[in-house]
């Protein structure tokens, strides 16, 4: 099971827990199920109509500030 976070163009959305294995398949499923899907995320990977499929860079830990 995987979870996907999604948002729609009317500021609705949520989390779906399902047996869909890929983000690409989840986007298709969510677009068919909900009107106006504008973002789908799974881990660091995401999809938007403007950017397509992409991945966020990992957050770098804060480095200590020298005195």
C-alpha cells in the first residue's frame, strides 16, 4: 500500500491510501476520480500540470555557524 497526497484547483484534496504502485498511475487515477487535480505527491516525487513529474531535493541538515 502507498499513500498519495493530492490537491485540486478549488483548494480541496487529501490523502489516498491504495494499491497503486507508481506516481504516474496515481495521477491518472486521481484525475479520473476528482475534478481539477493540480498536484499529486508521493515521498519526494510530485506531479503538477506545469512541471510534469519531478523530485524535490533532499533537505540538507543545518550546518553549525562558526563563532
